[in-house]
C-alpha cells in the first residue's frame, strides 16, 4: 500500500518561533549582541539533515563532532576523514537505529567512543537552573556544544522523542535555539528554555528513564592513534567476553608459574579472529600519489604512529610475547598482514564488509627521504564480485633500513596481542595464586611504566572495551561517565 508523501510541516507557533522569521531574526540579533551565539557559527557550518527518519541522534552527534574538529582517524569516503552517521555504529547496529531509533545512553556511548569528552545529565540528575547555566556556558564558547533529547509533543509538534543540538541562547527572553536536524519536517526554531526543560523532563518509553542533555567538547588528543577496537566486526562480542570474563578465570584456575605460562594459557584459548577485533589504523592513500612526497599531515600522523609503535616494541611485555609466539610457531607474515590491511582499506572505501573481498596481490615498499617520515606503503589489488580495486595504505615502520620484503616492520600479531593485554584492567591478573608472579605480571602491564603516548593509546582501548561491555550488558543507561582507570 502506497504511503502518502509530505513536504514539511507547519511549525506550531507559539510556542516555537521560526529562526528565519522576523521575530526569530530579532531574537538572534539580541543574543548575538550579548555574546550568547558563539557556538552557533561552528554548528551551522557543519549542520546537516538526518539521512533517515530515526537518525536524529546520529546526525546531531555528527554535527557536533565535526564542529569540534575531532578527527575520526578513519576514512569516510575517498581520502576524506569525516564524521558521518554511517560511521557511528559501534554502540548500536545501524539497522537497529534505522528501525527503532537510539537511546540517550547509547548516544553518550558513541560520543565517548568517537573520542569526545562528554558530560551527560538526565533531568532528575540536575535542575533547570543548572541546565540554564550550562546552556549559557556552551552558547558563549566555540569549544563546547550541547545535544538535547526531548519530547516533541510539549512543543505541539508531531512525533515523540527527538535529538537536536542547541545552537544558542537569548538570556533576556530565556529562549534556546533548537537546530532541528529533521529539517525536512521543521526548521530551526526558538523555544522558551522552561518549556525545553519540560520537554526533556519526560519519560522515554524504550528505557523507562527520563530524557536529558549532554555537553560535548574536544579531548586533549584524538585517541586511537594507532590501534582501535573494531566494533563492527561480528566477533567482538565473543572476544570481549573472553577478555573480560574468561581470561581472569583461566589465570586464577590454573597453576601458572611464569609469565610465558600465563601467555600460553591466554593464547591457547584466544579466539582465532582476535586480530580482527583490535587492529592497527592505516592511512589510505590515492594510488597516483604513492611515490610522491608525503604531505605535512601524513608526516605528522605517521611520526606519531611510529612513536607509539616504537614504545610498544620497547615494553617488557612485548619482549615476553615475541619470545613466546616464536616458540609456538605463530605466523603473522608480512604478506598476510598486507593482504588483510588492503581488504580493510577496500571495506572503508566501498562501505562493504571486508569479508566480501579477497586480495589477489600485494606489494610492500618503503617511503622515506631526507627529512621525511619513514613508512611502509602496502599496495594491493582486491577483488569483489569479479571487479578489481587498487588500495594503497601507509603504515608506520620502525625499520631504519627498510627494503621491499619481509624486513619491513609494522604492526602485526605480536604488537596487537601486546596492546590487547595492556588494555585489560589490572584486576584481570589478581587471581594468580603465585604472589610473586602476580606482582611481576602487574608490573608488566602497569600504566606507570608506559610512556605518555602509549598510556593514552592503552587508556582509550580500555575505555572502548569497557563501554562496549556496558552496552552489551544494557548498562549504558545507568552510567554516563567514561570509564576511569
């Protein structure tokens, strides 16, 4: 049966005032003169319409993350790194969001996982006076933005729960500007702040909890510089469970008398696809510029990645793991790693699952020159449904005398295994019966012994792991704070 079509709706006014109306412009000019529209210009520069009727939470978050100039560290399309709704899927599958929408807690989780600093409040956790102060704080700053989730019915609008950024505030009239991401339905509009509070102070039937708002700002440094958890991979739930539940049980239930024995116990039961759960982040390059000099941005990012990789290699845990893996015949060859990387690159460029690709051939070369960052370029030809695609990736290299061939050195299985164990919480090893061995293991994974950049990398992975576990257990609505370690 055909569905009737609609071209927008008339904005119920009052209580809302259309942003582009004569009155709306007057309210804007008053607020601009008082300095409470500072955040507006950033938001409006990156404002977008939600691409699906239920994507209001994802669209709002995309707008804010891009307005804060947070680098997602991964490609959107072509060579461009950019936040888009399609990239915000680690805390809830896009298919579920498209059908049912997304909860307040999962949007908070997505903001954390995307590298932002987040403060979130339900209306029963704060007061209208505190809300007003925080609206003022964000409206007078370019470095902090607010997303509100509210019930449309309070404004006499059709629909129910909705997310949108708050674009500004007129203190004299006590009115807030809602930058409605559903622009196909309603334009941006001013509403009385007291009424906005009432709209937020409503129950979300999907969670049984009150709605609220979140403040989002930039972190000191974008996390996930070299390693990230691959939440899209279907294996992450089983691997996360293994790491968070099974590993502590295994090391406490068996008689282990050395670090190598601990590694043996953990590795023996480790799911074979663990290196699809945590992977290193490569830079995708356009084939035509592979042999040209690196851009200043690529040099900077590659230098930082090299520092992190070098710091991983210098840890005592890495040395133990490398020694152990060599005794069990573990292979993660350059050819295999290169092919895997190219398939991941093709997945990013095309939006298709990497499982749909096979890599026909790879070539590994070194990029270096006087005063330039050194790195490894992995060039591959990937095949999907009979069609071919060239993929070039730039990955960090710590090998000073880099040549084509197996001497090229970049993140592989031993690196990934090392960082994965570092990312586990310290209490993982508390069940080891041998006290001396337990202390030795805790020393190997101690944050205090890690350099600053590696500390930040490991802490981000710990937060990702904890946030994913929180979502898996449906606890994301109970605790909004980023995990602290």
